[in-house]
């Protein structure tokens, strides 16, 4: 696959990922603005990490959804 094709594929995947993670990004923003400067670490830090991990997992899900046919048994 040439670089131009990869760019097109990446843009398409980017759009799908953005749609899939919209809720988590909103939750992340709301969480951060709801905390004072003193409360940004500790428990809040772990809540942020959990949301970011969900974002990463959804990105993988979108990519794997595109490659679903590659999971067939190869004997």
C-alpha cells in the first residue's frame, strides 16, 4: 500500500475512532473541569487513566472491525 492510500485509510479510521470515543472525551473533559487544582491527582488521575484506556481500546476495536475478515482460519 502506498503512502497516499495509507493516508486515506488513516483519515477514514480517524473519523470512525472520533465517533466511537465521543462519550469518553466528553466524560474526560467534564471530569477535569469538575476538579480543583488540588484534586487533579490521586483518585482523579486514576479516573483519567481509565477513560484514556477506554479510548485506546475503542481505537483498537475500530481497527480490528475493519480487519475482521483477516481472522478466518488459515489451514
